[in-house]
């Protein structure tokens, strides 16, 4: 009889994700994944806590407008689509996209001032 190999840990394997925080795209990727990263804090991942704390500090230091902050909160905090966020904000989806892009650029500028380049997170 033949044997079968079953990988019981397949779902728990880790992979690494890199975030280039000195770019708007890298910041948006971090914002997109922040719920998953934040959940790792409860599994003893202290680096995840540092990343989330730094992200909140960068957001606070970015000088983004109220509309940019609202767009970020709706799209990345409440996980709404840009179209849904546009309806909530009473503006066009294109404007939400512009607010998100502008906010991500301002956050990336903060990370650049802090000399952050790229971080790697084991997820």
C-alpha cells in the first residue's frame, strides 16, 4: 500500500510581505493590511504593535485634510469600497480616490522624514 503525505500545517505557514513606506503605494498596502497586522499583536507579535503605533503616529503627523482623513477612515478603517465611501461622503468616487491618494502621499512623506524605507512583516 502506498502512503500519503498530508501537510497539517499548510494553513499556518508564514509568508513575508514587504511594504515600501516611502511610497504612496507602499503606505496604501500597509493600510489595506493593517487589520491583519493588528490582529498579530494578540498572538505576541510585538513588532506588529510597533508597526501599528508608527502608522498611527504617521497618520497624525501627516497634516492631511479632514476629507482625506475621512476617506482613509472609510476605505481602510471601515473597509468600504471607494464607491461606497463616495456615497457616504456625498462626493464622486473619483474624488475619494484623489483624497486617498493624497493622504497616502502625505503619510509616505512622514515615513521619508523618519528615514523609513521598507519593512518586512511575517504574516
